[in-house]
C-alpha cells in the first residue's frame, strides 16, 4: 500500500487527476474513462514491478538474517543464535558449508569462499587468518589492500573450511546489516548513483516550456470567454482545460518504451541489465576500456615452456609442446605446490592460470588421509603427489602447510611446504618477474634477466617467475607463527614459466569496428607492460606505424622532486636515460583524431599514481592519448575511469574479474563477462565471454537514445498541435468532441509511441554519435519548424472555412443546432449571442471549424511521427518496423 500511495502521489499523476476532473466536469466521459484506465494500468504495472523488486531485495537480505550461527561466549562456551542478533566483536565459528550473514575477519584456520555474488567471478577464493602483528596501528592500515584476503564478506558462500591445530575455524564479526559488503550492495540498488545525463534535465526543461505555454493559453482563454460574457464558473473551467492540453497524458509511459524494447533485444543476445536507465547512456559512449586477460585474450593460458636457471645463467628452454614430462627439480616442485587450488568434491578448482600451471607438472592433488601419517603431515594439509604421466621423482608427496595468497597489490604469492621423508620445510614463491627478483639473492638472478624478460614479453608471452628457499625452522608451530616478510626473503631464483596469451577470435574484428566508429579504445590490465603493448599491437588497438611512448614517473626522494621521462618503446633496449624522447604533447583542445594516429602513451600503475599525485595539470593531457595502462591495481582502475570522465568522455568498461569490479561500477556502462546472469558487479552482464557484446550494447544504446528523443519531440509537437487547434476553436467558444480527443490521444498517439520505438538498431556503427541533449540546435530547429508548419496550416484552414458560402458560425454557448439537428439548415440565421450550454453530449457537437481542424491535426500527428522516426544511421529504416507500418495503414 505504501508503494501504491507513493506512486499515486507522483506529481504527474496528481496533475493528471486534476485534468481528468476538468474533462469529466465538461461531460467528456468516454475520453476520461479511457485515460483513467490507461493511468490505472500504468500505476498498477509500476507498483507491481516495484513490489517484485522489493520482494526480491527483501528475500536477498532476509535469507541471511535467518541463518543459525554458533558463537563463542566468554565464560559460557559455544552458543547458538539467529544471525540477526550478531553484533561486531562476536567470535563466529565456521562449521563447514555456510552462507555468511555478516562481514568477519578470519583469526583462526583458513577457508575457501565463493564470492561470485559480489564479484561475478565464480572462482573459489582462499581466505587466510589475520597474521599476528606487534603493531598498534589498525589491522587494515598495516595490511593495506591485502586485508581482503583475511575478510569474509556477507552474502558469500563458505565452500570449505580448514581448521588449524589450535581448533575450529573462527572469525570476529566486523560489520552487520547495511554496514556489510552486501548491505552496501543493497544500498546501491535502493539508492543508485545519480545519472548525470543531459536527456533527463533537458526533458524537464521541455515540460516546463509546455507548462508555460499552457499558462499563456490559460490567460488567453480567460480573455476570450470573459469578452463573450460567459459565466465565471464556465470561464474558469475552460481556461484550466486549455492549461492542461499542452502536457500529453501518455508522456510517462512513452518515454520509457525505447529503453524497454532495447532491454528485451539485449536479453535475446544474452546481455542482461540491472540498470535500464543506463541503456541510453550507452548511446553516448566514445571511450571503451578493456581488461586484457580473459577479455581481449583467452582466459585459459597455454603453457609454452620453462626457462630454468643454473649457475646464475638461464638454461635451455624446456618446451611443453615436445610432449616430454617436466623433469623433477625445485622448479617442478614450485609449480606443483605454489598455487591456490583446492580439491572440492573430487574436482580441482581455482584460478585458471594456477590450474594450467599445475596441469603442466602432471602431478595430482588428493585429500589428506591416514596413509600420509608416515610422512608426518598435518591433517589440514594439501597433499600433492606425482601422477602416472609425471617424470620420475624421489619425492613421494608434497604437503602444503601454509599459504600466503596472491594479492593484486603485492603481485606475488608463496607457500610453505614439506617434502615427504624430510624434516625441514621449503618456501616456494611465484609472481611478477620484476617483483619476485627483488626478493631473491642477487647472485642467483641471471645477469641478462631484464633482457630475457623483455624478449619474451615483446612476443606477447605471459611470464611468471619462480623462487625457492629452505627454511631453518624445524617445528610446524614455528612455521605457523612466521610473518610473510620473514618467509619471503633471501630466496633462490629458479627460473621463468612462459605462457601464451592468445587473442580471442572476436577481439580484432570488434576493435576494428569500434575504431571505424571513432570510439576510442584503451587497455587497463594488471599484467606486464611490455606484454600489454604487444597484445595492443597484435589486436590492432595500436595501429601499424604508430609510435608507443613509455611514460615513466618517479616518486620524489629526499632532495629530488618527482620527475617524468618519455621514452620510445623501440629505444628501451638502449637503457633508460640514454635515448630519451622529448615531444610536445600539445593541449587537450587539439582534436584527438589528429594526434591519436601518431603516437600512443603507455604507462604502469606506479607511474599513473605518481602523475595523479604530483602532476595534476599534466595528467589530463597525457590521458588524451594514453592507450595502455599496465600493472594497475583495482583502485587505480577505478581512479582512471573517473579521470577519463572528468575529460567529458562517456566511458564504457569491459572486464571479467574481481579486479575490475570498482571500474565496472564507476563507468557509465560497465559490462561484466560473467556466467552469472544477475552479477551485481556492473550494470550489464554478458553471458558470452567475449567482447562482441560491446558493439551490440552501443548500437542498442544509440537506438534507444534516438527513440527517446524521437518520442519526446513527437509528444512535444503533439501537445502543441492540440494546443493550437483548441486555441483556435476557443476563439469561437468551441471545443473538439469527446470521440475526437479519444481517437487522437488513445487510438493514435499512444499506439504511435508504443510502436515507433520498436524499430531495431542499425547493424553498423556510424562514425559519430547521436545528439546527447534535447536543447541542441538541430533538434530545436526541427521542433521549431514543425511548430511553424502546424501553426500556418491550422490558421489557414481555420480562416479558409470561414470564407465558404455554406459556412455558419456555431458557438459552443449557442444551441441553435441542438433544437432541431435534422433541420440544421433552417437555424443558420439565429442570433449568435444566444446563450445556453451546448455540451450536454460533447461527442455530438457540430462545428465547421472542429470538423475542418480535427482531420488536419490528426494527419499532422501521423506525419510528425514519420518525421521523427528517422532510421539510418542509428536505427533501421521505418519500413522495417512492421508493427508501426501496419498500425499507420490501418
């Protein structure tokens, strides 16, 4: 009922109720009943839709308020209660498979969580306990972005728990209710970010203009009726009636039809939308950002080979294509153990990169059981052993005892493991080569490390480095108390793992289509910069012959200010600083098309952060031509999208992973390539895991935007057509008949609005965008010329009929024709000032003026609908719209 009352009290419906009261008072019963039915239908459908969304949202929240949880109470032991009674500080026991009702930080044991509901990514995530720190600062401060690895978020599903030696898996409640991650999500659905789109503000201005026109008509009607001596009651009623004529009653329903049709067409293409109002925004996109791995390139990387090291030198490449098994050694042990894979219901699950690396070793993963007691392995360990196709190994099994999970901000992960039959422990580490090399002893890193890395990344390979060291501790309890900094130090560099990062077959054609449509494309990735440049060139995001300039920005030091250097990528091998390139980047007023064909800027996340903090005036100029952003953290991706928006770009973002969630939400149109239909990470979700959805979305956005503009212009002209016709009849104290209004408002205008928006999007993207605002000169000119044409035609017809020899003036307040309609010709000589109300039956009013003006206004409404139903270049031709054509001809 609250929803119903709120909807009924909408200002437009209040105005409509006032209008209908006036029409009913003047005897327009059939017309008023028809409008009342349409209005009630609109209100009921709106309330039903809102109610359905409200129920779904309520169920989404309520499901997690009815969970029975177990907490530890001081002095009382374990206690069961309903989840809505939880408060921050409670110690929660995680029993096994479990839906989290709150945000909590893990303090004991580890677990595997499916965060698909929040991120749209169904890959299980391993959560580790908060490490003990002798630090008085808040735990988030010293954990930085890595704190997410310790936090369990409300709404996610615990799929597996791993108790520690101290007891069950425990977590401390951090937030409950609307303060949780899920609560924040619910809030964002209830109160979405305001859409700053010119269409809606311009539409309001147009309605204000129509209302002002109605006010002018109000005073005009007062003057005419008072001049003819009509009673004050009837004068006021007729003046108010003309005030309401300018605002069409079908306005609210008509404006959303284009979006509704576009949303249905997108659903047929497996593109789902949770924010329909953003479809119009897609029509204005002129910059499209893409993640690389899984978006432009294949998600499942193919193993190419390993490059082991020995005696401070790289050895011969061991290719995976040869069919030979990877020989046993520390490199093989690192690949088999250093990952976040889990065994869930007998199936190995986890990150595709980790899975591909593990499969390359031909080792297998098994549940820990009593058979491994002889190896002195903990029951909570992950047990890895050689498979049938693995190379011969002196080691029967490897137990992973502790994990330091991969973090996008740290760009590395490590594990502590024990080989079967050994007493001591080993550390294995993998990560970005340039990062991992910093944690290795310098004498173990090959001298030509940078050159070899550059050679592989230039060819577009994905490169991962591996390292190892033996731990000096001897007891498991000591291992569990070690800090990450202690474990990840003084390692021995083992070598490189080379993986092929192949482009998806849809990538090049889509990027070419966007380029031809003059939609700028940008790559934002967490991968290596050189790999990103190679992928950009291979995908033709960077055109052949264009120069790539690397922007390197350095943080200020004690006596040295922050600095920026520019270097051609081709000159990098000469060493930094030896062949620097100095260019005039111009100013942002130069058209992007003239500059973009010459050079493209590429930078890392570190350089972007320095530019953002220390070179605010320079950053916008660089962004105008920047195409590649590598090693970007999730926060930097979101920040970059915001910076592009400040440059008046309409930004689209397409990504597939949890790292892209912030940017997907920040962009005008975020598209998640997720298998989850209702992924709440972005306004749009494509079930097809490639970027073909991007041009589809832009085409439909342009079609919906043009349809919205067309319908709005049509309704504006329609209101003015009726206003001019009614004003001319008021001069004779007349009004259109009941069925005439009924035919125009319901049978013609409503059907036109419902059918003219169903024209499909044009299959080819035009090299320019539709107008983004109603108050642009071309759109205003089209409306103004149509108004002038309408005004001239109606006035000429009105005057022309008066000059006919058979013409007789019939006033609305004269009943000369009602005394004897069959002998109407005998009443032509009656006095024109005969008083009395002639609108007893409004549908039967006889008038030469209304009989002349009504067909002219009706034909004008239909022709205006054709005029504003322009097809190419954003929609298919109007004759392809079968519904509209059938309606028009019938």
